[in-house]
């Protein structure tokens, strides 16, 4: 009898009878019902949800489930199109993805702008709330990243070749996505710099300066934090820092090894386009290295030239401010007179 009166059991039985939700949605709905019943935690129900009838609630659950299934089918179709060979069909999902990304960027900018206005405002309550939300979001992202890194390390230290292969494919995919994103950004910046819009150019310059300053500030903060940890007497924190540094070295080494393996695969393969791209990338790297070397050499030469000019200017000033020829002659005569007196 107690089980029948339990709202969680009633909700689960009702969902099974309706047949409109799978086990995951049943669990989520049951958990939400339990939280709403006991009055703590969970999502706060809206006014329309609190006032809806049983028939309306069933329709809402059915509509949500149909929307979820439709979204899942759409994602599967996009994956199949991406794996296919039809370039015309691939264009539409790519356009949709670009549009979705632009919308997400705009939403992010609007949210950041709104948060900054609240933080710089005069309402202390709203300001505290906005800062707390931002910190919570950052903590969530950090936890997710560290969880993923830990899972990847466990897989790489394990003995399952299938999981290792999957992980390598995921890493390669992430690297390719990052490269494409960077190439798109570089292309956009080139178009802006080659264009005739001074406002966009000024915005881009400010953005680049801001990124440089942010990277510099982050590096300084990290170095300062590491120095504080090393100067303290906490062996646990020191050990964590050492492990982190070793992990960064291992990541860099692994990334370099992955790049070498990828280049060997391209060189040993039959794809002439990939080979040409690899040769072009290597030539660009050499060219950038040469430019960096000559730029450094030019800076060193400029510094030496400035030092020489400064030394010459100092000598010239000393000569101008020094004593005259007559005074030098008097000093010489006085010196020889003293020598003769001593004899």
C-alpha cells in the first residue's frame, strides 16, 4: 500500500503505461517528481506546470519525448551524410553548423556583456549573483576537463587496444577541428586586414593586444602561483606541481610523436594532395623559423647599435664637459715640478 502511494512509483507506472518515455527519461522524471514532492532541490516548476491538468501533463511529456527522438534522428542523419561521399548533401549540414556556431557566439557575447554590466553596476546583490554564476561555470568546465584527462590517462595506461584506438581517433579529430577553427580565424583576420573597414581593423588590433595581454598575465600568475607553492612547506602541493609539470612534458612529447607518426603516414601514403599540404606546412614552418631568427638577429643588432651610439654620446659629453688644453698643460708642469722636488 505504501508503495502504491509513493509518487515516484506512481509516476514510473504511469510512464510505463503511456509508453512515451524510455528508461532514462523515466528516471529523470521520477527523480524530479521525488524532489518536487519532498520540497527541496530540483528544478522549480513554472506556473503553467503547476496549474496544468493530467491530460496536459501527458501531452507535454509526449511532446518532449517526440522532440528528443526527432533531434536524435536528425543527428544520426547528419552523421550518415558526413560519412558519405555526396558533396552536395554535405553543404547543408555545414551551413547549419556555421549558423549554429554564429548564434552560439552571439549568445555568448550578449551574456558576457550583460554579466559585465551587472558586475560593473551598483546593485551588490545582482553583482554577487553574477560573479557566483561565472565562477560556478568555470569550475564546471575545469572539472569536466580534468575528468576527461583522467579518463584518457587511464585508457592509455590500460591494456585495451580497441579503447586506445578510439581515443587516438578522438584526439586526431579534436586536433583537426582545432586546426580548421584556427585556419578559419586566420582567414577572417586576413580578410579584415585586406579590407577597407577601419573600424573592423581597429577592433581586430584591440582584440590581438587584449589576447597578448591576457596570455602574458596568465603566464605571470601561473609562475607566481608555482613559486608560492615551491616556497611553502606543503609536500603534497609540491608533489602535485611536479606531477603536473611532468604531465605537461609528457603531453608535449606525445603530441610531437603523434605529429611525427601522422607525417610518416602521409609520406608513405598515396594521397598526393596530403603530401603537397605536408610539404607546404614544413616549408612554412622553416620560413617562420628563419624569419624569427633574423628578427631576433635584427633586434640584437639594433640593441648593439643603440649601445654604441649611447657610448659615443657619453664620451662626447665627457669631452665637452672636461678640462681644456691649458689646464692639462698646467697639470703636466705641476706634476714634473713635484717629481723634481722629490729627487
